[in-house]
C-alpha cells in the first residue's frame, strides 16, 4: 500500500511540533491545511467544511507549518507535501530553521527531496542550496513523493511565445483592501 493511500491515524508521539500545534487548538491534520490556505496557498484551494470557530492568527512560522504538514506520524498525503513545498518557497522562511525542524521531526528525507526539486527549477535561488547544505545527506526514494513538476506551474505558451516556462508555487501575498 502506498504512503498516500494509508489510513491516517494522527499521533503526536515524539513530535514536539505537533504537540505545539495541538496546544494551539489545531485539529490535525485538517487545520494545518486550512492554515496553509489562509496564508496564501490558494493554488491548492479545495472545498473544506467550515471551521467553527474560524482560525485566527496562529503563532506558527511558515517553516513550522511546512514541517508539521510533513510530519511522518500524520502520514502526509501528496497534497500536504505540495502545500509544505509551497510554504518552504515563501520569502520569510529561514533555511536553518527548516533544516533544524526537519531533523528534529524526522522528515529530512522529504525536505531534502523538495529542496532538490527547488534547486532544479530555481538554481539561482540561494535558499534551496543553503537548505541542501544544512540538511543531512540522506538517501531519497523519490517514488514516495510527488513528481517534481507538481511543485511548479508550467506553461508551453506564455504571452504569445512558445516555450516552457516554470514557476515555483508559493503562497500568494494578501492583496491590500
């Protein structure tokens, strides 16, 4: 059975980050997804049942939210890994925080995979190389994770020009009212 098809039975055993999320009143993993959408990951918008009360400000950094979405004890789906990858692409995410949390939460493999993909599509973005340098050199089984093209928008025709254009999917900035 694939990692994505397994039944979710969330636990917070051995995860200080998931314990923190629960102490903040989050229902795991659904509120993690809601929070990512609230923070601009609307590329992955889907119909979710309303949360009562609605989520307000939650004191989790984007790095913490991304790593929580990939916590092994929550058995992350491809969708949750893609949301995490988008959050890792946010401009306010420090690579040292991500690397430390990835090791602490035992998800360095998936974070390294995302960083490799990010570097492949954005070799001039120093974040990805810094993150790769900080992560342990673990072997990656890419068959367990979404295809690299699932982290980017791709087009064959852009403004009348034929050619492949890719862009890493990131949280969109909230528009001023």
